[in-house]
C-alpha cells in the first residue's frame, strides 16, 4: 500500500489550505490600519497558489488533504480496500479519493461493472466530508455515482471535524451500495418499451413532445433529445431492451456527450457533484418508479 505522502505527490495533492482573516478597504478611520477594516469572515486559501477558494465564518475549520488520505487509508485497511485514485476538482476546491476492493468487478445483465467507494471533501465551503459509491461499465466506461445516505455521509467543517473524521473508519458500511446494485439487477430483468423511453427522455429534457410542435422546441433542446435517444437506442440494442439497457443509454449520454466544465477532471466533477450526476440520479429514480 502506498504511503500518504506518495499518494499526495502522485496525485497533485501535496498542499494545505489555511484560514486567514478577511479585511476590506473603506473610508479611512482612526481604528483602521492602513485603511483596512477587520471583518467577521475568513478566506480559505490554497497555500501553494494563494488562490482563495471560499469565504467562511470563524467556526469553520478546514480539513487538510493529508487527513483525508490518512482516514481513507485506515478505512481501506479495515474494509479490504485499496486507494486507486485521488484527484483535485476545480483546482482543488474539492478533493475526491477513490477506492476499490480486490474483486470489485460484478456482472449486471451481462455487463462487467467495476464498483468503487469514494470520498469528497470540499475546501470551498460548498460541502462537508462525504462518502459515496460509483459503478463503471467496463465495455463503454459509462459511470454512475451516488452519495451514501448513511449517518457518516456528511460532517460539517467545525472545530470537532478532526475528532469526527477519526470515527469514520469504525462506522462505514456498504448498505447503500448493496441496495443500488440490487436495483440495477432488477432493471436487467424488467423489459422496456418505446413509451417508457419517450417518457424518460421528455422527463430528463423537461419537454412534453405530445403537446409541443417541433418548431416550438429550441435547436439546442432538439439536439439534446436526439443525442439522448440515440444513446439509449444504441445501448438497448447492445445490451438488451430492458431498464438496464435504458439506464446505460442515459449514463452513456452523461459520460460521453453531455456538456461538463471545460477544465481538468471536469467530467468527473460533473458526474460526482454536477449536472451529469443529477441527470443520472433522476433517470435511476424514474426507472425505479415506472
């Protein structure tokens, strides 16, 4: 197993964040030093680049990258897992750590699928430390991730965060992952007809084509509808005419065609925390209830 410093170095995460007081300029007053006034806010700053990620209040305490990696190392050791990747999203505003079991490949509807566990820590104040799971279909690399609903899934960045992080290895469980996998197996045994596909595409694109004339739908949305429907048709033909085939069509669209931030790891960012992930989750819930 790689050491914490090796993981940090290999993945561009060997840096810290610091919380610094924020000052503002204003009309010079006797109590202002050099025209700067104190505030009740602080900036979360990446030390090696001096980039300001967020503004926070005094109670916020940053969790350093090495703490996240060390915690994940402990979780990995306690659960027969291995850290396989750690990536900075949006310049390090969020950090994702990905782990897997030795035998992490399962078969769903005839498709070999890799299973992963991941942690996300937000340095930008947008989220607390959270854990989740991800599946990746090996043949086409379609990806689907979701956050865990267990009690350990999120901790606020307060002064007690370090103590809470230390408790995580003893309370991690995989209930959410098992339940999602069971649902996907169920999808592979349930047939899908054209009405389901049309209803799903309309739902995901917020379009009612029965009530709208083609000329009333923007070119951008028409392209979106065409691309999504094409991905679904392709995957249903390749896999099966089942809900599993339909779901793979949606994840193919979000993984390979849907727009995402045009920066390094932008697609992973969108799948885990952005619009691609939200669309995948909407499709999953729709198919489960249909």
